[in-house]
């Protein structure tokens, strides 16, 4: 089994309070950059998370299957080079890109973004005499970089490489068997409680609605990379996220 830890089940009200604090913190941090900001992005969607688990003997456990969970994010997004802004400046950077316009055009396609997110990495499994469910709430930070290319009549495609960190806020394992039903807190479990570094990619399709707003759909794939050590179990999360979003530009 993955978990055999007893503990108090976290309160949903505490979880909602934490969500509010995270969004407020993100707003305060990014508000100071508003003059330079180009885009703000909000997304909401679903996760399907593959639990890649190995036992202490190295045996891969395959009876645990993905269970749907929530995904939401708030992000600040900016062009690497804003050619429109450079026109009004006489800096060394403006002069350089003024003399290398092809390079400036390529650089203007690339964007970077920073943000916060909330994820539920849930799973369920059925093995012989028991059923196990995992309900988790993670909060994290997000950084991404990649190009966004206009393709046709207000549509554009963005492809980004992602780097993120996720920390368990609350989580419960429910074990159901013929003789006993029990809930275990995941807060102190070595497979869930550490900060999880995640790498992956994100594909977005955007459609402009007005000169300052657009909507988009997003597909994101990422994974942790915890190594396995003999005598210790290991667990990697590999979520796939599908979401919709709103982007507000240049305000």
C-alpha cells in the first residue's frame, strides 16, 4: 500500500481560505508590475493524474488509475521583446534591435509567464479485497517560456515549456475493505508532503475577442521526477490538464 498514516482530515473551509490568500498574494505581487505588464491570464479546468508508483522492492503498481480533479491558475504573461515599446526608446537595446529587425521579429514571438495555481491530483484503485481513493489539494508556482504565433483571423497558437513547484495543502486517502473503512491524512506522508518540482509543456489555442481580450483552450502535460532507491517506495505525479482561459491584454 502507498499510505498507512493516521491523522485529522483537513477542513474544506481552511482550503477555501488558503485559495483566497493565494490569489490575493498573486495580485499584490503582480500589481507592482502593472505598468510593464502585457497580459493577465486566468484558467480553469480539469486534471487527470497518473500515479506512477514503485514499491520498496521496485515493483511498479498499476492498479491505481486517474480520477478527475480541478485545475485553476492565475498568470502574468509578457513578450520577451515588445517592438512597439522599443520604437519610443533610445536605449542600447532599442538601437541593437533597430539594426537587427529580423532578430527583433523572432524575439517578439516569444513570451514568458509567471503565476500561481491550484491542482487536485486525485486517483482511485481496486485491488482484490480493498478499494483505495486519493483526494488531494495542491498549491503551487508556475513559470513558462515559449512562442505564440498568429495563424488565421484572430487565432494564434502558443507552445511553452513549463517549470513548476507543487506543495500539498490537504490530502486524504480513503481505504475501503470488507472489514473496515478508514481515512488517512497525507500531510506527513513522504510521498505527498515534500515540494514537488514539475517539468512539462503547454499548448494553447487563442482567439481574439476585442483588442484587449481573448479566450483560449489549453492542454498541459507535466510530471515529477522522483528517483527510486532500493528499500524505499517512490511516487511520481504525471497530470494531464485540459482547461479554458481568459486573457486581458495591455491594461
